[in-house]
């Protein structure tokens, strides 16, 4: 719980009563490696804070190939910005994960009870969006080696925790190409 509170306090202020309310509403749970937190075509209305572990957000392209779009690791949130609409992607645990989960109703209660909650949450989602854009934008125009080096720079804690096939998919290259690049870089 301390990790979540420390994370939230980066984006606003909370008093002891508000922290207690948040703590009472969050449910800690685990999700095993390879399990799905959310699936395309299904409604996902929970808000999840990752205490431990790594998720990947992926989808299937028009050729049926699985494409890794993004990684989410510790001290980040996973939520559907379009409440009550079907998710368009999959969120899969690629390690065993420990999570704090808020239901839609619990999240709404926090919004209605804590002054400044919505502002704090908007700052969190804006920050996450900017981080996502920053991480992805370098991958668009660079060659494969530069993309891998950028990945190492942007995700230093993930390179040894994520299967190479997912990293290759994220970088838009084959696993064989990634193996060659890794051999030449290291």
C-alpha cells in the first residue's frame, strides 16, 4: 500500500483520512505469469496498480500476428480510459504479478469523496500518456539496432525479465534479428 500512496503523492496531496479510505478500498491480489488481466472484446472497468511484476499490452494485427504494443511494470497503473466499453487489446502478465485492484464502484467512491482526486488521476494519466509517447516515438523512425538501444535506455529493468520474443515484437523486428543485434551490441 505504501508504494501506491507514494505514487499518488507525486501527483497531489492526501490527508490521513483519505489515505485510510484508499487503503480500505484497494484489494491486493496476485496474477500468475501468462494469465490475462484484460482481454480484447471484454469490458474492463477495474483500476489496477502494479506492486510487483510486468504486463504486456498486445493485440493481433490483420494477419493474425501477435504484436506487443507496450510494457507496464511496477509503480504504474492499468485502466481502461473508456469505462464500460470493450477493451481493444490484451493485458497479459509476463511474470507473476502482485496488484492492488479497485473496482469501478470503489474508484467512483474515491472520486466523489476525496477533493482533488479527479485532478490527481488526470495528472497520472497525462504523465502515463507522455511516457508512452516518449517511449514509442523513438521506435518509429530508427533502425533496428537504435530501437534496441533505445529500449535498453527506456526499459533498463525489463530487458532480463521479458522474453526476447516480446521485445522483438515490441521493436517490430524478428527474434532472429534481435538475437543478432544483441550479439553485436554486447
